[in-house]
C-alpha cells in the first residue's frame, strides 16, 4: 500500500513540474512576443516648440504619452515591466530649456561612469534637419545596455534621449532607440523667433531707455478673490548713471501676511549681457537664499546659498528676468507683434516658457474702461496658470490679475496706503524707501 501511494505521489509531482515548465515556456513566449512586436505612439508634440517624437506603447510598454515640465526641463517617458514591479526596459526624452554647453562625449563618459559601464560605440545620424549624436554603453556582467542620444536644437535647446534595458534575451534597447530617433520631427516656432526679436530689441536699446525717471518706485496691494488685502509689493528700478559696469539696479519686496516675505536685489549691465541677482525668502518652513549670476560668456549659474549647491545653464536669446516683464510688454505694445513666446527667468533660477498675447478683444478686458492696453501671459509649464496685465494710457501697469490655484489681484497703490494697511511693516517700508 505504501509503495502504491508513493508511486502515485511521484507521478503527481512530475505532472505538476511539467505543468510549471509549460507555464514558464508560455510566459517566456508571451514576453518574447510582446517585446518583438514593438508598437509606437502617434507623434507626441511638445506644445509650442515644434518638436514631435513617438514612444513605445502597449504590449507591455506603459507611457502617459504626455510631456511633463520639471524645473527647466520637459520629460517624456515609457517603461516596460511585464511580470515585474520594476521596469526592465525604459525610454526617456528630456527637452532642456537652457543646457550648459557640454560636449556629447563628456556626457557619454559621465553616464558610463554612473553605471560603471563602457562606451562601446559612438556614432552620428541625420534625420531631416536634425543631427543626432549617439553612444552605446554596455555592462555585460549586469546584462545592462544603454543608448544615449543628443540633439542640439536652435536657441540653446537640447533633446537628450536615453533607452536602456537590464536583460539578456533581446536587443530591444537598440531597436527602441532607433525607432525613437527615426520618429523625430522639428519645425521652428515663429512665436519664439518673434520673442527673440523683442528681447533683442530691449537689449539693443538698453534698459535705461525704458525708465521714465532715474529713481522709480512702484507700490502694489495684493488682494485675494474675496477682495481682502493679504499683502503688498514694492518694486524699484534705477539707472545709477555711474561708471560702474552694472549701472542698472533693481530691488523688489514681496510681503504676504502670515505666508511669505521675499526680498530681491538685481544689478546688471544696461544691455543685460551680465547680471547678479540675489534673493532671500522667508516662510513658515524657514529661510532660503539664492544667487543667480550671468557671466559675459552667457552662462547662468544658479546657486542655493544655504545648500551650497549650484547649477549652470545657458539661457536662450529669448530669456529675460521677470523683473523686466513690464519693459517687455511695453516693447510689444510699441511693435507690430501680437503674440510671442519668451523664457521668463524667476528669482530662484526657474525658467518658464511663456506665451505673451496682446488682447485686442475689448470685451475680454475685465479691468474696466481704465485699461488702454491688456496683455495675457500664459505660463507653459503644464499647470494652466496665467496673468492678465492692464496698462493705462501712459503704458504703465496699474493692475494684474493672477490666476493660479486661487485668483489674486495686484493693484497699483501708494506708499501711504501700504503703511496704513500693514502697520506691522510700516517702519520697514519707510526705511526701505530711504535706502533704495
């Protein structure tokens, strides 16, 4: 009896093992099949840039098929993770708004060092007007293979492509990489070209040509959507008329009661070819300090003082610090341009492509009959935020509507009103006026 039982048990175990083996073969077949049948998306546009690219989707590949903005970069990604929580293959595209001048070979070497890999091939391909420099990095003992591509685009833009895999059964990374670069398409955006022309005109004329006087100070109240006053702003722009190279000086102060306080100091050459921009921000989370330096070589270094870190960028010819947005808008009013795209630089070094439009439909101007001109600034970082800026007949800003998660209104006012509305900061405001 025991022999018969053991015999039947042995046969059952063999059948179970055979079943597991068959299932493994089926699973392997499915994985090989989906990998060998690559499906790519329709061209995915990076809005307002003229760039299109396709990514692997379906058959195990997952992609949002949408570009995402991160600080000074747009990213597009896809990953393959059938039967695992971790991707075994991946594809990334990074559109850099202001990359530092970096030779392709240096980037390859840095990436190879990051994974302890070896560069086994460097090559170049042409796709219409685009030149793609690429490299193959390998680390056989980990079954790791990576393909890197660099596409230099006009106006200091760059597209980085990375495709990799950690497997030993298929050379899928190479096929995906080649399919991505074959899908690339690029057309110059005329709005960005017009933005370059407007910014170049401002630099050629010089910032001092936009100053109505040599010591201009402007005050604004900030109100929430219910009309409650929650903060104030003070802006000053000065032409020192000195022999110092950086004769243009600007200062700003933003105060949000119980929320945040920020002070900025800016010095630059008249043509904005070099500048130093310092800021200090206080909030409930603490104090942060930043410094931005644009040198004569066109390299912008953004440093976080307390963290002792810095990042280098090479801004486009359409880049302009946000403290000179008023001068930019006035130049648009005086030109034939109705709509442009520029790169707005914030005090923390963030670069945000911004579409600026002259509002010609009078019914769209919600600030009333006092507005002689109205402009809309749409921030192209995917959040849908925008500003409406209203000018009087002297082409000076008197009101701004800020549409973010909540709506705010910034109204031109006087020093006396700020002192009355914010007695807790009255001494500071009066003292600051004396020192600006």
